[in-house]
C-alpha cells in the first residue's frame, strides 16, 4: 500500500459510516468493528483500487451496511467484488444522524473516483485524488491527466479548507495544496514539452529519464504511467503527436 498505508475514516457518533475500509485484511476489519461496535449504516468508497475497497464486502456481510460508491471500471487492479447497493452520482448526499456527506465525482486518478465533503466543516475526504507526502500516479487508460486537472480545479470552487487524504496525515491548507499540485502538474507538463523540443522526438523509455531527472530512478517505471498521461493530454490538446511509439511536438 502507498506510503504508511491506506487511511480508513469513521464518520458519525452512535451510528456511523466507514470511508475506504481498505484491503480485505481480517485484523483491520476486526478493528473497524471494535471501534464502531458494528453500528455501521454504510460503507463509502472513494474508488475501487485494491488498497481501498475490498474490505467493504466483509463489513457489509457482518453488519448489513449499504455499499456506496461507483462500480469498478474495466481494466486491471480493480476490486471487481465491489457492487454498490447505491451508485453515487455527483453531488449526491449521504446523511448520518445530523451530519451530511456530499459526493463529488473527481475522475483523474480513477474514472470512478469520488471525494466526500463533510457539510459545514470544510473537511474533504479525498481518497487518492490528493494525498499527503506524494503526488498520485495517473495511469492510463483509466487514469486521465486532463480529467485530473479539471477535477482539481473543480475543488477550488468548493468550500473546502482541510483534506483528509487516503494516504498520510491531514492537510490543513486544502486550497493551498490544490494550487501546489496543479502548479506541479503544469510544470511537469511544460518539462515534457521542453524535452521534446530539445530532442525532436523520443520514445517514452528515453523521455522518462529526462522528464523525471529529479526523481529517484527506481521510481521511473511508475513515473512512466504519469508521463504517458501527460503525453495523452498534450495529444488531446493538439500539442504533440506520435508515430511508431515516438512522440514529438506538432509542427516539428
């Protein structure tokens, strides 16, 4: 699992909901049951990557809790066991006593990704849309860099001030972090363009070394996914083209 592991959040008093129960780890599920006394009305997932949602079925089997989220998309590394009893759409709400969570559809890291805003508090549960201590991998074909940036920009219009991420500790300046990540992604995009301008054309294996020269080379195999996402966004924007697995700027 990423970094220190996947965060599971319990929201409510008396009756509660669970956000991102994590992998199907029996000890972790037992801890959730002990903390809540089994009084769980629903399990909400941000997305169906294998470190976030598989335990949902175990909790539902023990408590009868509803499963809320969006179905897994086609492709690898998805929790195909997750079948929501309620599919959440953008701006749908979930009530827990006098608390209300609002779902925001935030595709980018995953096409079925949701964030949850706790109404009246400024707190947003971001899953892997934003995490503390690292940038998230955008892995095509399900991951999409254009969607990711648009989803970040959407959060700038939301009343959120604190981030409860899927990995790492709470981020106290939500809007500052959103700006930082948008700027980071755009700087990386500009570096892709600059390196292609220098080389004329390049395959992705050679390009990742030059675009991610500030990253530990051991991470380059993972960085290739995000690099491909940048290239596909630039292709959709009409700024780069590819032929025979070589990428170059349009007009060059």
